[in-house]
């Protein structure tokens, strides 16, 4: 069960990292659009 908990933890970290990347990308694209 510990292994499952560890897998869940790493999965959540990956999901949060992906969300952070996508939100940064979204903000960057919005910034670029405002410059145009």
C-alpha cells in the first residue's frame, strides 16, 4: 500500500508540474498577444 501512496504522490506532483507549465505557457501567449 505504501508503494501505491508513493505512486499517487509522484503522479500528483507530475500533474501539478504539467498544470504549472501550461499556465505559464498560457500567460506567456496572452502576453505575446497583447504585444501584437
